[in-house]
């Protein structure tokens, strides 16, 4: 890739609490995410993967280390780093199109251009017909699709997703995974994706980063050599699942002790 | 029967009961009939005062005081409520002061306001302003502080500046709470305006009611009270309608 | 100025509330705020005197107010007035609570009672209770009875309404379960309905106490010779502002104490709600 990695996470460490009695959440994370790559952060609850994502997003300041996106250091949230949240975080007082339009509106884009952008991304996620509805009228899966459209409409350099399908039931979850896979084949965004579902990680990721629990560290990175359109029941898929499961199980056992 | 119809029937029922008790008493002479005015007498007083324009004058005077006092307090409560939300040291400092002033019943300060501002309109407006400010400020500040962090994060990652956050996220998100606070404020204003007009006033519905006592005219007291109740109901209904229109997004389903 | 407002990165961590300060700092800030408030007040009242802005009796410093209260406490009159106010509140609230809870329980439980009382209550509810004060005076004169009666009238409504609601919101499943275990009539009432409605009843009582203190003042302005409200209004005649402010503060303390008492009662009687 020309010009280096899209996201460079350098020696990131994070502790919570007053000095002296601080709880280390993350210790010495180094990770590169390349352009057009979808990297999954995978690990048991409490391993710090969401904390890491929040630091990359600029919501939390690290205790030490830096994050570079497109070579520029992260010091707070910015439109270059779009975020999709587990709780959807749609603005309830705006319609679907109002939500998707939010980013371009803040950047003072002309109304006609905004309209085109909204239409394009609502078409992409298949919700054009619901443009004038309010979030309270939508199902969980629909809300998350709006959230994805909203993030994409702002044309960010990278997209950060924090367990985006965690609040959905199993069927909707798989449908949305298919959706995201399809969207990625069209948009080719750089995505950093947090999940605790091994299946989800193998389905979506180009690389799976398995993290250890407190303090969070990178245990192992699995490059996923599978075709763009993946079959959840193919033997290669299942092989990756069991390899990763074995590694993750070691970590879960440690937490239980 | 629909809810509105049931209510209408209940109202008529109460009216009938009142008429029965009052007229019955007048006929039987259980207590001095003057003390238990009949609906007819009350309406008569009302119509007389309406005809002479007096009722309108007193009504508008009270309404004017409520509007001005509440209006000023609402603006202040909104401005300070937002400010307190955006400035953590200010909030921490305002909290103990509020806790100190809050338990003191606002009516306890009424004579103070009369001393400070004299017997004119200013004292009534200032008093209404003072009374309604604190509860509204506290409620508005609470709903501002309750704005979900995740909404702020979402907006910031879409490129919102601080001003954008306040204008496009904090305000709309806090609006339902602000609407409730304003409704409570109006209710409180109507509650105390009567008391404020008992003393040191020569106009207003409260004054009209007090006059009923001075000139031993209970019918006037009842009439004044009913007009006040009507005013309160009207304003409350108007506010609820406005609230529902502004907050369409809440129950669009 | 804008520097004091939270910046965007600061808001990202914990929202508008901000991260919790360590207890020491939070306490220091609180004390600092109260001190600053008193200091500002003192400064203003001092400035009025020095700069001759207006007659200083309009803005006495906090020490004058405190001095007045202590003086009255030591010499004795404060307690007489305090007792007078307290007595009226206690009697009025007591009667209002008894009626409110009694009728509320009946109306909540029996539709027949409810259909009679509720329309009357709904009619009277939008009318501010204060508007009825002159009525009480006309009926019963300016004495104690009218004051106590007025407090009873005012406190009745919130207590009645919350009690009715408390009874009506009881999960019918609970009642059916109790009945299937053999509870009937009075037994059902005392063992199931009463405890289940208790949290709402207590909330109503708390509102009633607050309301009682809220309205007692105005009834003591008109035709009283004793009481904290009387002290406040009486001060008007001779511009005894420290007395007016002092009595108001004492009233505030009383209200605070009353509220605290009901909260204590709440916590003891509904311990099952927060066993921790």
C-alpha cells in the first residue's frame, strides 16, 4: 500500500483510575491496519477491545502511545474516523434521511448534494423506502443499517465498529453480516471491527486480532485467506473457527481462574 | 362511552350535585345561604363582572404577570441550565447553593419582594420569576446532563464542533425534559399568582377573590377560583398540544 | 470565557456530567461554593453601605440575619412562633393525610366510592388551593380552624390522588395469587393491598408535607398573631428585613426536616424495596 498503513496504533496503553491504584486495561498494543482492510478485534468481555476502539475513535485519551490515521495523530473525534455503535446512537428527533444527512449538513454541503448522498447510501443499505420514518419506528436491524449509511455518507477515511450487531438476534445478525460484506465489496472501506463472536470475525475479517484479557494485549493475529464471498459451512471456514476458538479458550480459562 | 363523553357526564354530575346541595341548603336554611353560593349566583357574579369589563381586566392582569414572570424565568432557566451542562465547575458550585435555597417556600419571600419592589407590577412579576426559576432551572439542568454520551460521540465522529453539539444534539435531546420543566413552571406560576395577589394588589384574579372575602361575597370567591381553574386547564392543554407537535418524533409509531 | 466550557474531547469520555471528581475535591468545591455564596452576599450588602447605593436595610448581610435568628432563639419568641407554625402544619397535614389516605384507599379499592369522589376531585384539582383560602376565612373566620382547615384541604389532593393510584397500580396478578392462597376481604386488604400501595402512599405524604409548608406561610400572612409566616409579614411594617429573611430560612429548615422525616419513614417501612 502506498504511503504506509491507514491506521497505525503505536505502543498504546490505557489505565483507569487514580495514579497509584490504576487498573491497566490495555498494555503495549501495536497494530497496523492497511487501506481497504477489515480487521476484527476479537476477545472475551473485558479484554479492552472496546477501549482500544474508543481510543482510535478519539473518545478516550490513551495513557501512553499514539494512534496515527493517514499519518496524522489522533487527539479527539473527527469525521475522518466514522463510528458505528452497538446502541445504534441514531438521533431520535431526526428522520432516517435526517440522520444520514447529518455529517454532510455539518460540513455545509449544498442541499442538492446532500439529497444525492442520502439517496445513494439509503439505496446501498436498502432503506430508501423508509427515508421519512423516525428511528422509533424501526427495528434493530433497520436502525443499524441507517447507522452504517450515516457513517458512510460522511465519507470517512476509516470506519470503526464497536460490536455493531451485538444487540440483534441471531438471524438479523447474520443478515447484517451479509449486508456489511456486500457493502464492503462495493465501498472498500478501511474498517476496524470489534466483536466477541468468532464466527462473525471469520466471516467478515481479512485479519482477526485475538486479544488477551486484563491487561489487554494482542495474543495472536490470524490472516483469513478466504474468498470475498464466504460460505459459513465450508471446511476452510470451520477450520479457521476452531483454530481461533482454541486460542480464545485459553484466554477465557485464564479469566475464570 | 368515549373518554371525553365520560368526562362531560361527570362534570354535569358534579354541577348537578353542587346545585342540589346549594339550592337545597338555601331552601332548608341549614347554613347561611350566602356561604354556599349556588351555580346560578356564581354565574350571575361572573356575567356582571364580564359585562362591565372588570373580569377581563383582572384576568388579563393576572395573565400578564404570569406571562412576564414565567417568561423571564424560563429564559434564564434555559440559558443557565445549558451553561451548567457545559461547564462542570459551575454545576458543582451551583448545586449546594440550590440545595440551600430550595427548601424555603417561595411564598415566604413574597413580603420581601413587596418590600424590595413596592406594591406595583414589578414585585409580582419578580416574585413569579423567582418562584418559577429554581424548579425549572433544576429540571432543565437535569435533562441537559442526562443527554446520552453515545449521541455526543456519534455527532462528534460525524464532524460536530462544540457549538454543533449544543445546537444539534444537546438541545433536541433535552427538549422533552425542557418541555416538562416549562409545564411545571407554568403550573407553579398559576399556583402562586393567587397568593401574590392577595396582598398588596389592586387588580388580578387573586385580588378579585380576596375582595370576595372583604365584601363578604363568597359567590365572587367561587367565581374567581373557577375562572382561575379554567385558565390553568386551558394553558395546560395548550402546552400539551404544543409539546406533542414539537416532539412528534417520540411517538411517531 | 469559552475556555471554561467543556471541550469536545472532554465531553467524549463521560458526557456532560463529566468524570466523577475524587471525593475530597468534590467536597472542597461544595464548601467553596457555599462560602463564595455567603461571601458574595456579604460583599454586596457591604457595598450597599459603603457606596450608598440604596437604603442598607433592604440588603442585610448574612451575619445580621443569623444574629437576628439567634437573638430571637435565645430570648424566646422564635420558639413560640415556630411552635405555632409547626402545630398548624402538623394538625392540617395530619387531617389531610388521614382523609387522603382513608378516602384514597377506599376509592382505589371500591369503584362505587371512586365514581362518587373522583369527579369532584377532578373539578377542584385545576383550581389552585390558595384560591380557596379566602373561602375558608369567610366560612370559619380568621382563627386557627380556618388555617388548619385550609392546610387540610390543600394537602388532601396530592395524598388522595397518589393513594388512589397506588392502589390501582397494584398488579392484579398479585391479588389473584393472594386470593388463591385464601386471602379475603379485610385480610386481603391489610396483608396485600396496603403494603403494595405503601410506596406510592408515602410519596404522596412527602408531597403533602412539602405542600403544607408551601401554603402555611400565606395563611399566616392573613390574620395571624403568631407563626413564622406572621413574623415574615410583620417584618414588612418596620422593614425588619433580617427578621423576614431569618424566619424564611427557619421555615426552610423545618420543611427540610419534615421531608427528611418522611424519607426516613419511607426507608424503614419499604425496606423490602432496597434491601442493600
